[in-house]
C-alpha cells in the first residue's frame, strides 16, 4: 500500500452551484478529481493564489492524501488507523466503496435535536478514483458527514423553515443564546429565527418592515419593532449579546451596517446571512463582499447546507 499527500485541497461542490466554485478557484491548478465528480482538486500554488478565499463549497478536505491499495481490508484499515469518523463521497465504484464503508465504524446520520452539542471528534471524507485508488482527507471544513446535517424538524411551531439554517450555524459555533441574553433579529418576519431564539429563553428584539406572525410576536421574551433594520443604530437598542440578520439586501448594505455594530462595541456575537444576487453568466455575483466579511478578525464565512443562494457570516466573541 502507498500513501502520499496531495499538495492542495479537495472541494466538494454544492449541487447547482458548481460554477460559483469554479469561478472562485484559482484560474490555474484546479481540476475535477474525475469526470462527473462533484469533487475538485485545487493545487497549492503559492501565496498569491492560495490567499484568495473560496466559499462556495459544501465541504473542503484540508490535507488530502492518496492511497493506493490492493484489498478492501487494506483501504479500510488505512482510514481506521488515522481516526474513527470517515464519510464516503462516491461518484464511481459504488459497490467497492460500500464494502469499504462496511468495514469502517458506522456514522449516525439520524436527524439531530436542537440544541445539539457537536462532538469534538474530527470528521474525515474519502472517495475512490478506481478499484485501487482512494483520495481521502482526515480534516474537513465541515464537521458534518459530507457537509450535511439534518435536524428533527418542528412542522408546527415555526412559520418558515428558515430556522434550520440558524440551528445549523449555532451547532457549528457550538454556542447559542443563553436564557435571558438579548438578541436582535433583523429581518425577522415571518418569525422562524425569532421562534428558535425565544424557545432558547432569549430576549428577542425582532425588527422587520413586514409583520411578525401574531403567535410569534406573542411568545414570551419577544418584542417586535416595525422598522428598517439598517436605519436602526446600535445606540438605539444599546448593548446586545447577539445580532442575527436574515434581511434580503445587497451584501454591501449588510456589510456597512455590520461595520457600525463592530465599531460600536455593543455586540460580540453575530450570525448574518449574506444574500447573493445575480448569476455567473450575467456576471452579477458579488464575490468581493464575502471576502470583506471573511477578513473581519475572528469570524468565518461559510455555505451552510441549509443555505441556498446565500452564505452565512458568523463570529463569536
Ligand atoms: C428571508 S426573510 C427572513 C426570514 C426570517 N429569518 C424567518 O426565519 O422567518 C427576509 C425578511 O427581510 C425583511 N426585510 C427586507 N428589507 C428589510 C429592511 N431594510 N429592514 C428590515 N427588514 C427587512 C423582509 O420583510 C423579510 O421579512
């Protein structure tokens, strides 16, 4: 058996957003791992190219390596010798891949409750190129198998399914508002995020130009303010523990507002959706503003599996 590091990263594209990833990856030095694969290998090219951040992926294998093996047992033990958790990402060799997977510790993919404290154990990923070649990565950007997490959904309480991306963000942060903490929920209506926050026992100031659903506005700890979120100054609400924002707006508008909050020092914890507009063909996608968000110290920009044509900026103090 031969194991060799691959100098670069493997990116797993988001279905439907492959072109976003291809646009972000350095112009040279990247290629699909194989025809038809959602996995793209991008070489480490040097400071200039690797400095360009990439956001449009479901999962990234940070230190990939190549395993050439003879038998299924050999392939499985190469992974088991490194760590417990390995999620397959197969685009070919499905039968051989499932035999290898059957010799690895099983991964639970059952829907999770919220809150759920994510275990610390790393989650790896692997694929097969042919019957005797595996590409794997022990460390991945997402802590979830293949970048995906499913929650035990509440079909009755929340008025929209938008709360799922908030839950996912908070699970990834391994932090969520404690009972009594003050939260500003900007772009709150119809009230999915406010519902999720109020259920944690937080005090929620829900701001939107549109009405919150009555039953959400009536939840304990919820105060609704009908207002343009962006004309609300940090001094108007005073210190808050968390700022949440799911307003549909140009990314640059959100960035300007967040700059004011950061400068005010009145909030340390943020979860904001960066809504993207345009398409690759029309050249209307703003790749620049997510980079400005990512440059804010202590934060990160990610594509959550519950995000659609949007990214999420998160930062906890
Ligand atoms: C995607 S929805 C939010 C969904 C919400 N997070 C939930 O869980 O139900 C976006 C919201 O942004 C609101 N919105 C758009 N522009 C706004 C602004 N300038 N100030 C406040 N709210 C705004 C819209 O009225 C809409 O309710």
